[in-house]
C-alpha cells in the first residue's frame, strides 16, 4: 500500500516537471540586402503544446552578422540586460519567425529597437518591423541591409547546437523579465 501511495506522489510531482522540460532547438540564416546576412540558433524551453513561442520561452540564443561573409558583429542571450530591446516570436507549426503580416507589431527585435540605434557601441542587432527587416552595427542602422518586412524567415529544427558560453541565460534572469506585450493578440495561437 505504501509503495502505491509513494508511486502516486512521485508521478504527480515528477510528471508536470517532465512535461515542461521539453526543449526545441532551431538554426536559422537570414539574407539581407547589400551583402549582409546573419546566422544563429535559438533553443526554446517548455515548448510542449505551444504554437507561438516568444522571448520568454527562449533558453539559449545567439546570432552572428556578416557583410560579404566577413564577421560584423554578434549578440548572445547572456548579454541581455533590462535595457536591451528583446522581442522574439516564433511559429512552431511553420518552423519560422513571425514577420510583418502575421499579427504581431515588431515581431522581432534582437538587441535593436525600431529606430535601429540602440544595439550598443561595438554592438550588433536585428529588427523586423513595419518598415523593413534590417541590422544595427555599432549603434547605427544599416539601411543597406534592409529587405521587405514580409520576407519569410524560416528556421530548421536540429537535435544539437553547440551554443557559445554567453548564448544561454539562467532561468532566474529570464523569469524576472516580463516582456510580453500587453493587449496584443498573437495570431495563430
């Protein structure tokens, strides 16, 4: 009898933990204009049953920017501060980042606001909003990188990705941030 009671308690305590522990990792590449591009990876935690994932679901993230295949900058989730512009919306069913037209204003803002001037000195950022998809390098908007806002932005799910040390942030840091937009309906959920 005691064994059944203990097994029932373990089942009830462990099962919810296992259900939320599922992760999904995606690699992506983006082709901008003017020879600009970027590649990177994102890992989501607790993805079970969700269609649209946001920055609050991100466990690891890194992005590397290039101009004519030469490195121009990078940004990692471990660099996130309360002042960082950080928005991310990902459609699991389509394996793609939301773009303009998918129901979310400014669906992507990775260390870059809509004006393109806050990625930091020696910084790098990406923004996808109503005017364009574009990059920021050293606190400057790179207009030459701009492509149309609805350009698809797919990703490929992978089993493993070796994230750089600053690519992953601890749960405590992320749990203290409430970055979900208030009053914004997310399409496809």
